[in-house]
């Protein structure tokens, strides 16, 4: 069996792009253990569709795509972006599976209302959205990464097939190091500020940080809404902004050193950082939104907290600081939980169960 895995990172060097490519490669390597040959490529290295400023590049890239498909002859294609590449695969009648990591439709509406306010940019967003809808509708199956997103897919594409994609993590890459120099006790956060719906929940921390002056709060992340958060939190001596951290080495050092990991967010699906923190045996705190409740066990690997409730966050952090054995035991439970439910092998086996019926038909 041959699987073509297509990353929408486009060869980018940002932490987010590198991280996505990194995990798709791990996933591909896990497939190899099941006698699957895979090829991982960056989408924009092989195909540039409309709208584009260069027709020459369009026809040139179409030739490259034809050569790729002719040489590799995939039995199925997995894409993590809903674009012209997917449309080309649909035209060729190759089984196409669309990996969906986030609430695509909410993100599009938000982008049109905030980032892309001009008529031209809104038109481009509409064109791209139309392409995405064609990819969703024409795909063999949509693969959301959590049950929460599966329900969202059902809302927008009620007649389309979908199955939950288990996004596994390589536990061997998440081990304790000497860490970095931080002040203790401390709570660590690792999240970017690129979408206000998600980011604004961090403002709940203002009262938390003020109420807990002896606890240090570290935020690793960046993004266009960074300043809105720093404007409120940077005034506290026990708050520290670290900027972006190199993935995965510096992230590993960071997670090694913190006492508690927290993801305070207004929307998330199944953030990899929440899985990785548990693999590092850190007790976790997560806002009870989106798919967070699916990748931790409330009361066993950490605590879910109510959205907008600073008292709940204070209570949960305090419970770890007042009972070290609770923190240690939850950390160990977290690693065992992720190893069992979100291993790369579990991810590969789940994916193969989904696609095999379609490949056997061909």
C-alpha cells in the first residue's frame, strides 16, 4: 500500500509549520511498520492552483504534480489543507482523506470579520473557502482530530462521511532534560495568540496572577494578539513572557522545568502541547472547551476548568501546590494515558482501519 501525505506547511520555517511537518513525518514512519510505503511532500512544492499571479508557475506545478502521481502511484492521499491540490486528487479519482485539525468554518468567518476587511481580500477568502468546500464535499472522508470536530463536520457537511483521526505523539521524543532556569513554583503555558476567540481567555489570568504573587507564570508563544495579552499581564512581577521556543528541543526543556502545565483558551481541538505536557509527566489544567476533555482525564491526569472562571483556575493550581503527591501521581497517570490512547501506532492502526475499505474497492 502506498500513501501520499501532503503537508500544507509549504516548507515554512515557522514553529507551527515545522511542528505540523514534524508530526506528519512521525505518522508516516509509524505507517511503515504496517508495511505501508509513504511519501511526505509539501503541497506548494508540487502544485499551485488558482488564484495565482503566475500562469507559468501554475502550468509548471501541474506538470510536477502529474510526475509525482505517475512515479509514486499512491493508493490514497492524505492532505492537511483544503486546497487546489485536493481538487486535483479528486479529479483523478484517487481516494482522498482530509485531515481537519481546527474549526475551519469559524476561523474563516473570524478572518473575514477581523483580519481581511478589504473587499479584495474578502473576495480571495471567499474563493479559497469555495475551493475548501469542494474538497470537503468531494473527499472520500473528512478526518477531524476529535469527536467535538466530528460534530462540527456533521453540521456543515451532514451527508459527508467522517471518522476521528487519532493524532498520535512519539513518546520517545518527550523525555526529561536539565530544563531551563525558571522560578518556582511555576505554571507554564505554551500557546500562540493568533486567533482572538482562543486567545482572549488568557485575560482570565489577570486576576489569577494578581491573587497568587508567589507563583510564577510563564508564557511561551507569540502572535498578532500577543500585545493585547502582555498589556494586561506584563505588569506583574510573577508573569514572564518567553516568546516562541524552538520546536521540539527548547519546548522539551521548557516542559521539563515547569511544575504545572496550563492551556487557558477560548477554543481548542486537541492541542499537541497538552499531550506533550502529559508525556513529560506534568499535571495539566485546561479550559473545558472544544476537544480538551478528550485528551486528558479530569481528576486523574489534571483538571478541567470552567471558561472565564478565575477562581476555578486558582483553586486547581493551589491544589497542586498544596499536595505534591497529587501533582506527581497525575503526571504519571497523564503519561500512561497518552502512551496508551495517543501512540503513533494507535494513530497508524486507526487510519488504516478507516482507509482500507476504500482501497480494497479499487
